[in-house]
C-alpha cells in the first residue's frame, strides 16, 4: 500500500513536471510570436514609400545661366534654385491635371514634397547636364507626414494637432493619388540609400549601415577564425597541462563573460587613442568585435575537438601518422561542423552588438558611402544595430518605423547566418 502511494506521488510529480514544461514552452512561443508580430507590424511599412511624380522643366536661366553645360559651374546653383523649379512645376502639373488646390496656401502645396527633393533633382542634373532645357518626369519622396497618412500612421484628427501637416494637405494628397500623381510602392532606397537628417525621415536608408556591417564581419571572419582555431588546436592537442595553460583557459572562459562595452573601452583606448586609427571606421569595429568573438570561437572549437573519440587519434598514430598529421588529417575534419557552427554563431552575435560600436564613434552621422576594400575599411561607416539606436533617438515618428524596419533586416541577416550554420553542420557532419 505504501509503495502504491509512493508510485502515485512519483507519477503525479512527473505529470506536473511535464505540464510545467509544456506551459513554459507555450509561454515562450507566445512571447516570441508577440515580439515578431509587433516588430513586423511596426516595421513592414518602412519597406514601402509614398512617391510623387510630375513634369519639371529644367530652366537653363536658373540652373545654367552661362549655357556652358559645365557641371563645375552648375554646382554653384544651390538647392534653393532647384526648389523654386519644383514649386512651379508641381503647381503647373496640378493645374494641368485638374487637381484643385483652392484654399491651400502655396507653401502647404510645396510641403507635400520631401525636403530631399531639391537635392535629388540637383544630383540628377549634375550627373547628366544634357537634361538642361528639357522637360523631364521627376519622381521624389513625399513628405514624411503624407507618407504616414497613406500608411495609417497619420489621421485627419492628428493632423489638426500637428504643426507639420494640415487636414487640407491630406485631402490634397488624396486627390493627387486619384489623379495618378501620388503612388505607394516598394522603396529600394530604404535598403540601399544613405541615412538622412531628422527633417527628412522619408529619405533615410540602410545602405551605409549594411556595408559597414559587412566590412566588419569580413574583418572578424578573416582574423577571428584562423586565430581562434589555431589557439584551440594548440591548447587542446599540443599544449601540456600545467599552471600556464590553466591560467590561459581560465582567462578565455572569463573573457567570454566580459560585458561587450568593456571591449568597446579597450578598442577606444588601444586602437583609436594609442594606434591612431580613425573613429567610426569598420577596421576599428572589426578589431573590437574580433577580440570579443575570439573566446566564443575558441570555446566552441575546443568542445568540437574534445567530441572527436580518442580512438580516432589512437588509430591514426597506430598506422604511423605523426601528431600533426593526426590532428589536421583526421581530428580537424571530424570537428569541422562544430567549428563552423561556433564561428557563425559568434559572427551573428558580433553582428548584433551595439555598445562597443558606440564607444568607438560609429554613432556618428555618415552620409557618404565607404569605398571598396581595403581602403573602405578606413572610411567612416555605420552599422545596423547602431543605425537602429540612432533612429530610435530621433523625434519624428517616421524614424520609429524606420528603426523597426532596420530590426527586420538585422533579424533576416541573423536568421540567415544561423541557417547557414545548420546547413554546414549537416553538410560536413560525419558519424562514427
């Protein structure tokens, strides 16, 4: 009877534990789904954009007074001159299409255009001076508030309380969309364009941040992988077990637990202040992330080497192979899946780091794209996690949407790297 009671209690405890486990998994999945859905709901709008297209006459009297079609002379014309051309052209196009602007001040009509429009037109003309004197179809971004209106972020009620947009402008935008002047479609500029100022959220893009992150990951991969694997092989296969190696192992384990911001302080002191490398450059970010990733790669590599059965080593040595041949011809190929997995996970962790990059100056506003490697490693650049941080600090609500969109891009990169790690692991995995 006593045994039966004990058995029932044990079975009841096991059932409760299973229930607790299922509940924990359900809660975790629910939290993950909520997080993903909230990011997608806030960020998917960043991948579409409201555009305004209309005819613009490129008056030579304004942008090329000398008539030489010389880009150097035409550079003297500021965006103010191009802005005046756009104002006249938009008013003429609206009138020609029968879109009423009655009761709307000209300044509010012009306010539908992005503040980046004059610069876009200027760059287009300087790239092809032959356009001067012609009437071209010009397409530019709509103002951030107009874009938010078509995405549901701005309403008529909120416009009445907003000094940056009026309900009349929103009604005009509706008429322009019905006339085919305004359209909403996928925005490639968000993925490939540079960042923009706080007054032009609609023109902000991730191009420089993506390139900067790619450059840093190249540096981390080239430095961290060979150094980490070589150190792991030496410690695991060749080094004698003594006090010196014990100290090294303890320090590697401790470095893996050091907060990332400490590596940022080290990078600031060593690479910028002492070695004089440029701030906000991928080379500095890559070196800092390399130091931070090395312990992860070393620990993962050593675990993979330990997982290889001793019989593999003994068999290789038994047929006359040297110690180095045993390691590089037999042990290392069998440990390669774990090494690659640990390396890619380390790279993914480094890709999402923000704190060390803030300390080395990558929080700076960068407008120009870095050059190709290796010169581009020393040019100013941004990074995806830092770009998210920058956009969340800006006041315009459109930047919140941009930040959520950047998080989606970052998650896609991280997910891709983890999928690659799984594929490589299955591709090189060998069973014994």
